[in-house]
């Protein structure tokens, strides 16, 4: 049975790609690998090999896992990987990435909501400025050149890496604050969750709401412009500026990035810019990767993850910066 | 008035909405992609918002993938609607208004994108 399916898949692959591959032909494998890793695969809907599909699923897996783990959606990985590794044009990659970010958000937020890491009220509050910024960014992005976008993206990544590197647990424990018995707006944003990492019940309050709203607008604009979830700004801001514990910041960010990405993704989707055949494998990878990312977040030390994440951001930023100045590796 | 006092229903509704959207999107995308592979015919670059149902009725497998993506994109919007309804029921009108503002901005995005 397995052999029949394999043979049929092989024939289908030949039919789709229009190239007659021999299963035992080592040269074909090597050529394909060379195409991927040395020259960048040019993926298009009329000539997609199953290795292309595998690569796209892998990109989705990696982006989904890292995105869900850090609350950033994965767009910062999807866009560079699709443009640098798969050779997809930047504007198409941004449209695909926004869909992928929505996938990461929806996939991971189910677990974060269950764990009560997500502060829904804060998410709704910040989303008011984030969606407005995302919409403005999406329209602006259609008029900017790919090189400009690459440059902006690289600068954004360096900034994110810097913030992530500096990030420490700056959560403000609500128990440490004087009880004013004043149920004002800020009080309604207080929340708590049980930390499975052995921290017991963590209660916190939210401060500097105005600064958070301004940063959210910038995060939204970056999301629409660059096809990212905006979590690269939201998580550090919520943690460093607004006083949320890192896990609450990640959980709330994952709730927000889905909504933010949808604001600009609809602009691309409604106009029919989304390449369905390449988006589908990325989405499948995202769905699976995001679930594994959530599991890792609960178990791995946050500071170590953050340091590794900063290093990855800077590496990708360098590659995108080179692309912006016209150097294609 | 703190979020962890009476929000059990909100969290349960949201989780259910996200799970339903996610599973339906995943299933539609997978079936559509397998259908495309089996058919082996050229696929359109993208199917615009209005053409999804008609393309599906004409037996285009790509429309199923497009429908899966649409289901995914609608999921966060449904989550915002749930938040709005919940806050209206709880008479937390400030948050209800915020959720409605988000919905208005998202609708504006769809309308501006279409035009």
C-alpha cells in the first residue's frame, strides 16, 4: 500500500512539476538541494516540487514554534526565510507572512487562554491603536519598494534584538502596591495566572498605559508594513514598560497578533494577492509548530530563550540589510 | 472588577472560538491542498474575497484553501465580537466600545482593500 502511494505521489509530482524525476536519481536530489541552499529556490505555483513543499512546511514549523514561544507571531522569521531561502518576492512574502502570523496567534492563544496567561482586557485596549496602525501600514507598504522595506525591516529587527537582549523580569507584583480601594481603569487591567514553572500564583498590575498605546500604534504600523505580528515590539513594551510578567506579555501578545495581522492581511486577501499553493504548506507548518512552541515556553528558562532569540534577530537583520543594499547571498 | 474574578465564561468562549476556527481552517487547507495535488491542474494565484463560493461550486480545489484561509482570518474577528458581547453583558461599556472600535477598523480594512 505504501509503495502504491509513493509511486502515485511520484507520478503526481512529475505531473505538477513537468519534470521527469527518477526516484533513484541522486543528481536530481543534489541539484534540488543545491537550488535550495546555494541559489535559493524559485517557488511558483506552476513548478513546485515536493521538496519545495517540504521546505515551506519547515519554514512554517520553525516560524510557528519560535513565534508562539516568544509571542511574536513568527513574521520576523517567515518573511526573511521566504525571501532569502525560498526566493519569493518580498511583497508576496509579506502577504503570506500576515496569514501565517494570524495562524500562529490563533494556534497558540488557545493554550495561553487555557493557562490564563492572556490578559484579554489589556489586549482589547491595546488593539484599538494597533489595528489602526496596521491598516495605515498595510496601505503604505503597497507604495514602498522592496529594498526600502528590507531596510526598514532590518532596522526593526536590530531594535527588537536590542530590546529582547535588555529584557529582564520587570513585572510589578500587585501585592507590593498600596491598596487604594480605588477601582479605576488601571485596576480593571489587573490579572493573575498560575505559573506552571513552579512560581505559584502570579498577580500583577498594568502601568504606563498611554505609553503602551503609543507603542502599540507603532507595532501595528510595522505589522502592516512588514508582514509581522508586531509582537517584537509588544512583548518588550508590555514587559519592560507596562510591568507585565514575561509569560503574561507573551500570552497577551499572542492574542493580539492574530487580530493585528488580520487587519492588514484582509487588505491583501480581498485583493487576491495571496498565493494559495505556497501559503497552504506554510500554514500547515505554522499550526503544528505553534503548538510545540507553547509547550517549550512553559518549560524552558525565559532568559536563555531571550538571549538566543536576540542573536537570531541580529543575524536575520544583517541578511535583510545586505538585501536592502543590493547584496543577494 | 479584576479580570480573574468572573471571566471564566469569556475565556471559555474565546478558547472555543479559537479552537473551532483553527481546526476548520486546518482541515479545509489540508483537504484543499491534497485536492490540488491530486488534480495537478494549474492554480490561480489568489481567489478574491467575493469569488470563493462561486469557485468552490465550480469545483476549484484552490477555493477550498482560500476558504481555509478565510476561516483563519475570521477567527480573530469572531474573538473580538465575543469580547464585545461579553463586555456589553457585563456592562463594562468602556471595553465594549473598544472592541467595537476594533471591529470598525477591521471592517474599514476589508472595505478599503476591496475598493
